[in-house]
C-alpha cells in the first residue's frame, strides 16, 4: 500500500480551504460545497465536514479542541535556509507559531506552525 492522500475532518471548510490554498499553496477546484480535494506535488489533502462525515458513517466522534497534538502534516523543503524563509513568510501572514526554526540533534532544521483548527504542520529540511 502507499498513501494516496490525507483526510482532515474540519469544522469550517471555507476557512480551512482558504488557508491551505492561499497560504500553504495547495491547488483546488472546490466550489464551496461538499468535500474539498486539494492537490500538492506529492500528496493530496481531502477535507470533510465533521458533521457530514458523522452522518455518512452513522457515528459520533470526539474531536480535539485547540492546538492538536494528535498528528502532523510534514513538508520537506530543499535546504535549511528555506525553512527559515518559509517560517518568516508564514509569520508575516499571521499563521500561529508552535516551534520556531531549530536545528535538531539528528540533523534536521525544523519548525512547527498550526492551521486555523489547530492541526500541526511541520516544515523541515535535512539538507544544509
């Protein structure tokens, strides 16, 4: 098996699509209705409304609130300096910082930000 996409269950589809499209850079043809399919170079992101998903599977779920340490979406950049540039760009756009760019003992330059619903995004590189 290989991972085809990642699915996020969201409260506010419009805000989340705008974030991943306008700030992160995913492509989408979402028309404001239903689920949203977003494309990147290596992995797609699908967003489902939480209530719509619960209705479809006839189950209720408990969702984390606030900053969510349940999972991360990791982005790999070309070089260390790209991590710092991307972090600055995101900070200038008002994205919430979780962990500033830091070179880790295992050789990765990494930082964390969160999307509007508190999901963690890692931005890193293993190349100086």
